[in-house]
């Protein structure tokens, strides 16, 4: 079991194809017990590395999948606390074109449960 994290912002809606702020906004990734945080790649549209993501997220509202707001500092403290954990074995295989490892950080364009 894990928790998905989102930020508000415009993206192309899966339902209608229009660019607007969808209910959950942009998927940032998933935290699962005992595993490294896995970042969502989002087609590389918003960031292409963890440092770019840190900069891009400044000033944005971060929420978890339950609608609870998480501060920028708390979000990154949670991510940083998981840096030495194992890689999630449920991710798409790392040799897939939908998973990217950038400076040791895992980004996935696959679906998260």
C-alpha cells in the first residue's frame, strides 16, 4: 500500500483532451512503505530530473490522494527519508521505455495504483 502525491496545475485531461486544471492535477509520484519514492515522469513535460522538479514545485500546492495538503518541505523530507530504501519491485521493468533512472532517481511514465 502506498500514497500518491499530486500538485495542482494545467495538464491535458484524460477525459476530454482539453488543457485545464483537473481535479487531481499533476501526478508527482508514489510513496510506498519500505521503498524509494517513485516519481511520475509526466512525459517529461514539467521536469526531467529531481533538481528540476524541486524548483518547479516551489510555490505549488501539494496534496496526497486523500486530498490532504502537504507542505513543500514535508514532501521533500519524506522523499529524502526514503533515498536509501529499496526500489519498488512492482514498478514497470527498469529496461522499459516507460521508466527512467536519472542520477539514481526513478521516474516512471507507467500507471501507478
